[in-house]
C-alpha cells in the first residue's frame, strides 16, 4: 500500500512539473548594446501539444508592426523553450528601410505564486550572430488568457481589449488616413484566404483615383476590420466607429475589376461585423453596407467606366 501511495505521489509530482506553457505573453525586449536603441514590444501566443509549440509572435518596433507564425519545442523537465527561425527587424534599421535578422527565441519558463513568465533572449542564427545582437526579454503570462486554445481566436477576440501597444496621436484609430501600401500580417492574410469572398455589389466609377471611408453601420460596438484591395492587405485591426477610417486608392488600370474586401477581425459585442463603406470618385458617391463574419469576407467589385470615343 505504501509503495502504491509513493508511486502515486511521484506521478502527481511529475505531472505538476510538466505544466503546459500555452497562453498569451507580453513585454518589452531590449537590444544588448551600449548605443541608443528602440525597445521592441512583444506579444507571444503559444499552443502547447506535448512539448511541440506553435503560435504567433507579434512585435512593434519604431513605427512598424510584424506578425509571424512560430514553431518550436518545450522541455517540461528543464523548462527550456526554443522557437526557431524568426525574422526580427534589425535594431539599427531605418524607418523607411528595414532589414531582417533570422533569430531563435531561447527562454526559460518561470512560475511563482504571483506570476508566470518566459525569461530569455532572441539570438542570431549562424551568419547573423555578429551583426544581430541579442534581444533580452521577460514576457509575462496573462493569466486571464491562459485558457485560450486557439491562436486565431486569441488574436481576433482577446487582443481587441488587451493590447500592449497603444496608438499615439500620429496613429489614431479615429479619423485615420491609410496610405495605400501593402502591409504584412501573416495571421490575417492566411485567415483571409480561408474565407469565402461574398460579392455584395458591383459599381462603376469615373476616375482611377477613389476614396474609401468605413464607418460602423450599426450600434458602435467595437467592430474591428482589416481591409484588402485586390487581395492585398492595406490595413488591419482598425476599430470602426462614427469617425471614418479613410483610404485614398489608385485603381489598377490593368485589371478589368478591382476588388475591395472587408475582413472581420472580430464580431463586436453585437454580431455580425457591419460597416458602412462610402466610395467616392470625385463625381459620384456610393453608400454600401457590408457585413462580414468568420466564414465570409464582404467584397465589392469596382469597374472603371470607359470613356466614350
């Protein structure tokens, strides 16, 4: 009987040590240099499948945001975490010219009565070690998000109200003017391509240059959208309200039809995600009501009106 009790206690002890590290972590990372360098604001969402890790790593650096899928290993005995081959913006990059370092994330999972965290560093892989210096961090686990199973669910739902980065005056979510350029967010891009394109309306415009304005169409309830033009991401995680999220767009004249799609990042507190989109070509104004969910992207087709000979 004593042997059985001893075996059970040893089993329970081993299970308690083999804790999953799944969850939502956040915190700053610091370049280990004597020169002045900007900090990185890091968000890490992990799923743990018996030591095989996958998830998404988001980081903000200077005026840019990056989101990349990550994979790696967790050793529950040593509590060592390794994530491999992460593209990290070089700490000395200029705002208009970013250079990537290929780095691994190496950390130790630490747990106390008050908090759990990943303490470690990003380190350059072979060929990057001498130019891409280590970035040290202490990423704290948010206990309220520790039970989120899905990376995509965490990005869509949890991130809306728990953001590490807060927009400043130069990048406000109200009356924001979006520059037409492709941006990178691997999670949103991959999810966008999984959903069906729901063509709501086709319009004809008289100019190659148009404007798009997005407003919340229903009760303002925290709807957040990403916008694609010709299936290229131009803006993500934009909360729509009574003030416009504004785009100046130049149509691709080589295409017979240009596409504008609204991707639902969340459904707000009142599903589905609804928006009023106003399209203007300088002469004509079109008011189009869009509705997106986690299965469909609301899409409009835009044709350029042919000039009469």
